[in-house]
C-alpha cells in the first residue's frame, strides 16, 4: 500500500496511469443534467 501499489491512487500517480481508483477525468457526483423540470 504505497507508491509501488498499482491498485491505489498514490501508486497510479507514481506510475502515471489511470484506472478505477484514479479516473483519467476527475468526475463529480451528479454530473448529468437535472431532469426535474421534465413534465408532460
């Protein structure tokens, strides 16, 4: 668990790789446009 561990965020930063623990594009929760005003 550290820089040599490719399964952790710190390890992926060290190896300059992306994956599940370090997504290539930083995403926020609720990035989808709101569907609240969708009334028939």
